C-alpha cells in the first residue's frame, strides 16, 4: 500500500490530536504533534528566563534555538508519543495553562516557525505520517496527499478543554478555557507568519456534534479514498 502524508489542521482544542493519534495507530503510521513542539519552545522560554516583563526576549531565544532539542518517544501506557525537551520528558508541563497562555505568541515568531517547520519536514521525509497543527497542509507539507481541516464551536471546544484538564486533576474553569481558546484562535488566525488557514484542497470536518467513533470512521473513509484511488 502506498505511504502518504496526512495533514490535520484546525483550531485549538478541536480534538485534532486524538483523531490524528487514533488514525495513525489504526493505519500503522507515525503520529507527530507539531503543537507540542511550539509548546516545548514556550516551556523553554519560561524555564530560561526569556520572558522579562512578560515579553519574549527574542534575541536570546533566537540564540538559544540551536540548543533546543525536541523529540518524541512513544509511551505505551497512553498510546501517544511523549514530548522530550533536551532529553527530559515534559509532556505534562507543556499541557498546563501557563504554557497554553504563552504558546501562541511564541508560535507567531517567524524564526521559531522556520526552525520547527524544517524539523517537521525532516520527520515526514519517509512519509507514513499523520501530523497535526495549524499550517501542516499549507506550509509544512503543501503536497500532502490528504489534508483535513477540523473545526468546532468555541463553546464545545472550551468544554472539551475543561474536561481534559479536570480529568488530569488540574484546576480549570469553563470561562478561563473559553477565554484562552478565543484568544488563541485570534492570534493563530491573524498572525503574519503562516496564519491558521484552510488549505484550498483540504476536506473540512466540523466535529461539534460528532462522537469520536464517528470521526474515526469518517477519517478512515477519507484515507481509504486516497490510498485506494
Ligand atoms: O495544537 P496545540 O494547541 O497544541 O498548539 C499549540 C499552539 O501552537 C497553538 O497556539 C498554535 C501553535 N501552533 C502553530 O502555530 N503551528 C502548528 N503547526 C502547531 C501549533
């Protein structure tokens, strides 16, 4: 069976990573969470005093980038890859609210994007990957054989995000989750560098009222259409 690249883009907390991970597992592909890479850089900024007065110290971040090594190691317990920053598992830390509040401005920096996009393209060289993010079908892999653009209402996403945090034992409020989502949608869609945009040849999936099983079936059907064409 031919190996392809599957790009899954869309708004925050749309369930992209769950569907991308499940699809990858089902078809024996590697799943890569590109958002985790931007989150890891945001965590690096927090830990290395690159946020004086709440601003990002761009000059020092640019200088530090070659020393920021991000990798993924499959965790059989969760069935997902864990994110490692310079050899240390940071999966839990990058999912908290502190990183969520900082990651969009970090992801808006052109020099950060350029470096991470190159790493992502390298990871996809052999194909057989499902990568989720914001610019995968438009910038990272414009020639991806299958592109999906996922969307759901901000209210549905805030509820999902809140449930996810609570399930992990982290304090979360619906209002805070909604505010964070609306703010991130705005920054992600309006930034100058690779704004979140639907690729012209992407298939749109609004999953506001779809179950995970329904989404999975839909995605598999799209995958079959492409590989059996
Ligand atoms: O998918 P996520 O919520 O983990 O992404 C975290 C942030 O990183 C989000 O604010 C948008 C940004 N991002 C991006 O700009 N480009 C990507 N390919 C993936 C994520």
